[in-house]
């Protein structure tokens, strides 16, 4: 508890960063004209938010607290504005938390690898953070083609009749399917 103030600042900065990436990603990944949401919305956006949180927070426990704060704030905002329903939030929370945790793990790994290289430049971290919305937008553009355009399928139906084809066709020709004036 001796660094309580630093911990709170780290959690708040991480939470704000994650919330900005999460809500911005939701806005970027929303497909206009349809209500289809895919892997970008439910996995790439929280993964990017977790990655960003790990870059701005220095310790894993602060990143975890910031991820919980991000999830709560983002989901409350989405439900309060009517963009999502409570049931949807409840059902997808496990997937969102898994993606957030994976993003944090990747972010911590990335931060550790760049620290070993000797890159402790704030500009590099800023460039990576600014690129997160671009990654989400690129993922959305790739995914749009599969969600907006329906699959093309050939549907056939078959009717089997007991009889020879010449008898069946002869019977069909005898019927008058045209409407005539009386």
C-alpha cells in the first residue's frame, strides 16, 4: 500500500486507454446497414484494448485491474446508450474477458521484448497505441465482405412420381393451366 497513489493512477490511465480503444473499436467495427457482428467486434477489439492497457501500465496486477475497469465502463456505456442489451453483455462477457486477458498477455510480452532491445521510447509506444484503431479498422474491412454479402448456395428440390416420364408429361399436357375468358 505504499504505492497506492501510483497504483490508482496506473489503473486509471490503463482503464481510460482501454475504454477509449474498446468504445472506439466498437464504433469502428460496427457494420452500417446490418446488425451482423463478427470476430472483429468480439475478439479483436477487446484484444486490442488489452494490448493497449498492457503498454500503458507497468505491472500485471495494475493491467488486470485496468482491464476489469475497462470492461465495466465500456459495457455500462454501451447498455446505457442502447447500443447493446444487457442480455448480450451477459452472454458475451466470458469471451470479452478472455480476449482482454490475451491482449494483456501479448502486450506484456511485447513490452518485455522491446525493453530487452533497449527501446524505451515513448514515441514508439505512442505509435503502437495510435495504430490500434487502424488494426481494428483493417480487420473490420476484411470481415465486411463475409458479413454483408450472403453466401451463394444452390438449392434444388426433387419430386419423385411413380410412373414413366412419358406418361407423367402426357398427363401434364392434357391439363389446361391457362386461364381463359368465359
